[in-house]
C-alpha cells in the first residue's frame, strides 16, 4: 500500500540542523510537513519558507515535546495541514554533558525526558492514525553514542541506546499493520549542537570529516518512503565509519 493522499509528517526539533534538513527532504518527497520547534521560531519559519519556496507544504508548530502535551500537538498538525500524521520523526534532543560522577539528577532527567520519554509518548500517540490507516513511518534519531562509548555523555548515551531498543520493540508490535519503525544513528554531524565537540574528533572518524545534516536527512527520507516498506526494526548508522 502506498502513502495515502494528504499524509502529514511531523518532525520534532526541526528549526535548524538535522531537523530542518529532514523536514525539507520529506517535503521534497511529497509529505506535508509539520515543523515543530521549542524556542527558535525564526529558524522554524525559515525552514517552512524554504519548503514552500520549493513548492512544498509545511506549517510551523511551537511546542516543547518534553511537556507531555502530545494530543494537542498532533491535533494542531492535522488541522494546519489537512491530513493525518502518518510519519513521525523523533528528532528533538538536548545535551547536558559531564562525567558520570558529576551529572546531577536534573541534568539526567532533562536529557532522558526530552530524548527518550518524549519520543515514546509521541510514538504512542502517532500509532493511533497509523493503525487506522494501516500505514505509517516512524524514524527515531538516535546516535552512534548509544552503542559506542563517549566519555562525558552517560545521560545522552542512555537515552539514545534506549531509543534504539524502543525502536526494535515497537517495530515488532506493528509490522503487520503496514507501519515501519526504524532509527537513524548519526555520528558527528556539523550542527550548532555538536560544534563544540568537533575539535580534535575528526581524526578519529574513518571518513576524516564531520557529516552534514543533509546526509542524515537522506537516510530518513529513504526510511519514510514507500521504497522502505520492508525495512523495519533496524538502525541505519550515518557516521563516516565510526560504528564499523
């Protein structure tokens, strides 16, 4: 079964970087895209303007995915774009890096709530229209840090490893209903969120360079497409060889 007409893709944390690139890639593939942001309204509007300038359809949706108000977010996306949310990209994420002995409860909770718990709540809500349509695409943006140690990121690594585990389990539960659930695990991608980590890291990457947001977006675009209908429960690493 192909993608239903007027299907909406909701991309969280899509005002800049990887999220913005993903939103543009999905719009180029024919999805109507809900561009979610928490604080960067200017970036979100620029993303929508770029999509519309290229002939696509998109809408800006402000919401903090960590606050738990997922029903309202989905309702606003469907109202703004005129169709059910049949693709969800859980991209929103935060960092609060420190050595494990120095991570306090607040920084642990913030990272886990935004990067993992919010993704679970959004996934759970997204399954309602997907099960009804017998069609859906969920892509979770994990990280090479999930299965690969990176000192100073115990909270981030725990969240991303959990995201990969959640991806596998949910994919088993819904595969027979035409819904795929996959993860994309970027390595070091050149964005505002990671720029402070890149110095001294590039030489440890087999490709000897940082990745670009468009390279992650290309992987998500494939997994959200009809060409990936038989791909589910997997994690696609976009990391220049770091996980090899």
